[in-house]
C-alpha cells in the first residue's frame, strides 16, 4: 500500500496549527480582580469549572483539527490499495497517446495503413473515456511533436487534431516520445495517468538497444508523484516478415551543391532490396523539378538483401534552385521510394583574388596561375568570374557581392579587414581559401585570423622544406588522404595528376581546440538558428603526413587552408593538368556553404534575402504543401529568411507572392531522414520482455484487453473529498461549542479559585 500527496507543497499550511494555540494563550492573559457586591455568591462550582475547562480544550483541538483537515485536503492525499478503493468506482484520468509517425507506418500492404489504423483506434478509445478525463496527443517522429498544446477534455478538438496529423514520414524515436509524455503527465492533476503507444511494432523505432534513453524514461517515471501506466500495441497486426518486399533509394550525394549553367553535376546513390525473390531487376528514374527525364532511366539488377550503386550526370541550363530526384516504382512502403536533393545553379560564381605579391609583370604575380585556371581568357561564358585586388583594397563593401575570397600569400591583414572577412564567412555564408607562402607573417595571422574564434583555429609553427631528389625523398600528396567527396576524383597515382605534384616547401601547422562563438548581435539570429561550428578537418596530407589542406565549416560559411602556395614558388602544382579542376572544385565546395539547402531533420533553414524584405512577400510551404511558419530577420547587410521547424522530411518551398520584384526568387530546400526505418524487423520476444520487465510496459492486442487492464483495477484512491466532509461536520461542531460557551457566560477564573 502506497500513501502520497499530489500537492505536497500545500502541507506547509500545517504551520497554521500554531494560530489556535496563540489565540488560546492570549485569552488566558491575567487581569486585576476587583471584589464588589456579593460576587462570592456567583462563584461557579468545582464541577462546572472542570466542564468549562474541558470544553475550552476541546474547542482548541477542534480548531487545530480544522486547519489540519483543510491543509491535507488541499495537498490531495491518495492511497494505493486499501479499503478506501472500494468506495470509488471510477477515477478521472489523464491519457497521453503516442502515435508513431515514421514512414514505416505508411505500409500499404493491407487495406489501410497502420498510421490510419492508429488514428481510428484513438477515435474509438475516446468513446470509452469520461467527461472529466484529459487527452494529449504526441506525434512521435525524429523529435516528438505535441499536437495538443495542453491536456484537454475537449474531445471534439482532439478528434479534429487527429484528422489533421501529417502523413507518416521520416523516422521516429519512441523513447523520446514517451519521455515527453511523462513530462506532460507530471503537470496534470488527475490520479490515474496513462501513456498508450500506438506503433507498428517495428524494432527500429523502439531502439531497444539504447538502454541509456530508456533509463532516462525510468528516471522520469520514478520522479513522478503518481504512478504512470505504460501501454503499447501493434496497430499493424501480424505480418510475415519473409514475404515483405521492399525497394529503397538512399540519400543522394551531389558532386557539388552549387554550380553554374552547363557545368556537369554527378548524382549518385544506392538502391537496396529486401524481399522473397533471390534477385530483382528494377527501373530507376531520374527527375528534375518533378519532371521525369526518360532518356536517363536505368535498369538495375539487385540481389536479395543486396544493394546496387547508381549514378546520373546532368547539365543545367537554367539558373535558380532545382530539385533533383531519384525515384523507384511504388511498392508497399512508399516512404523510401524516392530521394531528393536541392541544387543551386547560377550564371557565374564571383571570386575575389587577393594578390600577396603584386607585380608589374603579371606572370610574376602570386595569383597569375590561379586566375588563369579559374577564368580562361578564351572562354566567353566562364563558370567563375574573378576579380584581382591587392590587400589594401580589401573592404567590407567589396565582399558583399562575392561568393569566395582567396588570400594568396598575403603577408597580413588589419584588424578591420580581418573582422570584415570573418563577418563575410559567418554572416554572409561566404567561402575563404587561404594559401600560405613565404610572405606570411605568422604572428599577425595568429593575432587576427587563426585564433580559436577567428577564421580557422590553427597555429603556424615553422616553414619546412623537402630534402629533394638528391636524397631520394620526394614530397607529394598522399592519395589515401583524399577522402572528401570533392577530392575523390583526384585520387590515384597518375603521372600528370594532382598526387604527382612535388612540394618543396610548406608551413607546419597544429590544429587548436575550438569553442562555439557567442551569437553576434548584428546577426540577429539565435545561436540555435545556425549550424554549430565543426572542428577543422585535415582533408589532404603530404606523403610525410604533414597537413596540406584543412577545411572547416564555420557557422554559415566555409574556410579552406592550404599550407603551401598557389603559384609555382613552393611546388609544381600549376604545371599539372589537375590544377584547373582542383581549383574549380575547391571554389564550388567553398561556395556551397553560403546556403545549406540539403538538411537533416530539425536543422534550421536559413537563406539570405534582399534588405527590406518582409515575410508577407512570400509563401512558405512544408512538404505536404501546407503553409509553414517562417520569419524574416533583418541584418546589417540585408536580411535572412529562417524556419526552425523542419520536423517533416521532404521539399520545403519559398515562393514570392509577386514577380514584380526580380530580386525575390523562389527557393527550395530538402530535409532528409534516416533510411534505416526501411528495416521492418519487428520487436523480438526478448526485446519485448525487456521493455515489459525493465521499463514496465504492458503490451496488449485489442481495445477490450486494454479496457480490462485499465478500468477494472483502479487501486489508487484520492480521499480529499472525505476530508472535506469531515471538515464541514467539525465546522458545525465548532460553531455549536462556541455558541454554548458564549451563552453559558463563561469567563476566565482567578488562579486561586482553580
């Protein structure tokens, strides 16, 4: 038997028990006695005095008991078990329904999907509840989404919210959803509290192997003042796992997320098959902005429980944001039959080259080879538009219209220039490439650019040189270190390739520990509205294992550090045919950090818009083409559109309401999700037993089974109503006793007469 209180803080009211005692003591205060007349004939007898004294003590006890009763009633005591439970047939209850919203709940092998069955199941259960019961709905996805703002007794509102639930998509985390449900019930007032999980019994959503998450659920349950019952059922019914057939397409990988017109883009992914057939031949379709390109359709043969890689290549001839899709024929699990990615196409990328060693002879300039490689003089429609300046010309205004800035052997920058460059990366989402050389002043770089909250946290240690061919030691690029997607094409030992270039000198560096920078007041965005800084990564090494290329995602932009030079002073890289594609790939990789259009679930959408833009000028739609919430955040050099609610995977659309303003252009964003949800393996008996024994879940099959378990045993009983009844009866007794004492003419008796 358990005894506890729902509002234990109200027990502080027991301090009021001292009030009747104080009143009693004050009423016994001594006064001077004046003898007059024949008062001795009015003295009370000994028996009368004893009776009056007993009635006074009884009145004091009743008043103290009244305060104790009202205090205990307000604290709402309850007891589990015991004889009191037989006097109450029903208790009001608080119920939280956790509905699995993952895309496996969209299985179409039966007449209705499990998600539709779960919604209808809740509709039927609402008919079994009493008017005093409260309901909450949680849509269990990557992060749990509370559908009803607060627990409500308005069942009509609950039914309306149920019918408005978005279709199943993405993955779910049932442990997080149950934790959220426990937190909701911790604020409710009814004694009976239930959590009902409606899912398809898929093991992946339960994450039974993640005991840490479920231990957190247990901790929350133990902190609850009232026991919470956990129930779960499989709304999908029993399925023969061996007969389930499913094809899925994994997340797309783009060779670049920002490109220019007529520049080829490679799109690759993997097709996987699980089913009863030993192998399967399936068509794979390629779509651009929802339009299928028939000539690019591929036929792929896949073995059971196997996979096949597919790759497409396409050139875009129109500017703007395009959505690329790889699509399969529909099957019983449509949630993984397509995969999308967003690509930004522009006319030409503006790149600013800052020359560290300007010269009247252009061939002796530090950026001569880089400028020639990025913008060939004979190309009338270049993919990259370069501007060459000296370091003194570098200003914040010049950076506004640039996508990438390349510092080529620049000796140092002023603090103002460094601040403008950091804002260019953090706020504008620009890319910066820093190529070192013999002119670099390490102390100045360390002071303004390479500190932990600068462009990239590294320490320049010393210049190093190769021993040369005469010692049989040639320093080149280690092919195995080129693991980044944009560098994969340069792997391999080719006579004229990138890895064949010889390096004579370089700077030895050491990566420093990083800290998340504070939110900038000029940015106006919350710290959570931008991607967290990622520590710098060595993406290319020399054969002596010294770093050559270090990349860092720095808030909205990217920074690439090259420890050698861009010209031919410290290496023969410009003489290699791979020099041109290497610089192009580096520029496009840096520019893709300006706007992150391919996101994961719950990552914010942040995109620059022209200054003065208001949210009323746009329509913003979620993947179900329903209006979504977005805001416009004004900034110093423009504004940004932001959306922090990306709990639904798919394509988000930002469209101007009018085409009168050419600066406002439509934009697309793709939110991806974990495709592991395609594993339809159900909970094993051992896993279900663990959830039952360790975390106190009760699994049931039918609504009648749940009703029998939930309604037949109501052992928790609140008895504050009994306390209030006793309080009212004692109030009557207190009034009667007080009136009796007053009408009896009772006065304090002299001490000597007692």
